[in-house]
C-alpha cells in the first residue's frame, strides 16, 4: 500500500509539473509599438488599446476601459528620459534600442497615487484554475524621491484587488550617480481562481510616493506576459494510469 501511494504521489506531481510546462500564453504586450500617443478602443500607430488598459491618478482625469485619451497627460510622446512633465510616455530604454515601455513620470498631481489596470479575457475555451503572470519594471533613478509600483489582481469589476506583497517594488530614494535605465523582473503564479471561458480578469500596478522630497523617478511597465495553467486532471489521469500499471506489474512480479 505504501508503495502504491508513493506512485500515486509521483503521478500527481508529474501531472501538475507538465501542466505548468504546457501553460498557454493568452496575453502578451511588449510595448515596442507604443510611442506615448495616447489610448483609444481603436488605436492608431503609437497608441495602446483602451479595451485592455485603464489608468487613474492623473490630473487630466481617469482613463476608463474603452475610453479615448489622446492628449495631455496620456499622450506625452517619446523620450529616453529624464522627463519633467507628469504623464504617460513611451520611454525608450536607450537611444535607438527600439525597446519601449508604458512609461510614467509622476508629479505632485500626477500618479501619486495612481494605478494602471489591465483587463484580459480567457480565450482558451476552457475554465482556468490558475494563471502565470510575468512582467518587467523599468526604472530611471535620477531623483531623490522614492515611488512604489505594486502588483494586485482580481476576477471581477466589483471585487477588491488582492495584493501580492512579494512583488512590491519601490524605486531607490537616493539617485544614481550616473542614471541609466534598469530592469526588474517579476513573476507570480496565481491559483485558486475559477475563470470561465470568455470571462475577464484584472491585474493592477499601483503607485504612490514612499519617501524623499522633490521630483520623482521615471518608471514603467514592460513585457507583460500572461499564461493559462491548464487543468492538471488530464496529466494526472495519464500519469496515474501509468503509476497504477507500474504498481500492479511490480506486485505481480513479486508474486511470481
């Protein structure tokens, strides 16, 4: 019996392991086509699709999902940094690098506090019990004031966001002697959810001033990838059948 249970545990482990390996990408945004030209539901070149993105905390008002904001705070254009006017930029991480981000320059009345929300849809055709989220934070630490950029998630518009403290990040309070863009990578696996086919899920990156005085660092979001974790049951049944067969074979072999 103990040996049989051992094989079953191995089967369950392998089922979950292969489920993670076969995770299907359901959302991906590298921002390389973003040029800080604003947001709308039918974006043109240089813009982002507001069906996916919502932003709050800027003096020009909140951007709701599906809204149109193509001027002012939401359309500051491109820059290598630093920037001094509060708003959303397509920051390029190095001259002629071609690597752009959804960039933020906070200010006294801009994004301090503020939040970026991403809405994506389960397009797999199956109910999901978990997702893997990967993203990068880009920071140009040229000022003596620290800002947070923390992650949270929820499964419905009316629900409260659930934070993941392990992903919390704050820019340094002390500026770098030679400021240059740096990348901080983050990833997490979110389980215990029930996301039916066609349903939406929401991610959030929120910010506020943490410490220090004066102007704030530039920072932003890059390379967001969301993967669906398939149900482990198919793999568990497969490896469970193998484990059962092995256990029976071993028992019969000992009996011979």
